[in-house]
C-alpha cells in the first residue's frame, strides 16, 4: 500500500550515497516526489531506518531516512533540507522549494 501524499516525477541522475558508517555507495535516481526519492543502488550495505546523505551531481546534498529496501534500490524520505547558500538576512526558503531547486524540478511534484 502506498503512503505517498504527492506525485512522483521520473528522474535519471547519478548520486553518491554516504551512510553514517562511512561507506560511499553509487546510485541513480529513478523518481522523486516532494517528500522523498527512489534510488537504484546495490542496497546490501544500507539498512532500513538508516540516515543517509545523498549527494547529487550538482553538489547539492540531501539528508534522508531509508523507509524501504528492494532488490534494485531504496526508498528515502527526506528529513532535513539540503545545504543552501542563502544568507542569514534573507527570508527562509520553504523546505520543498529548496529541495525541488536542488533536484532541478519545478513545483509540479
């Protein structure tokens, strides 16, 4: 049963996954939504419930939490916004907008 609240957008972007045990794992985005992403990867060294840092090809880094593991990849729920370069005097940018701009996706997800 799906628990997704927003639609998915197909994606094809290489990523590097960093787990908290210091492993670097290569992957490829398959789809993204406003809340998370699915990454094709060899998931043998990734565990459900683990927090990951996901680096995109444009050097954005997104933190996520592994919600499911399949033979061909992992489902990740985003838990904090990616690093942004806004200065402290600017208004805060909503999490979704930072995330979508980092992924180079418009607001249709």
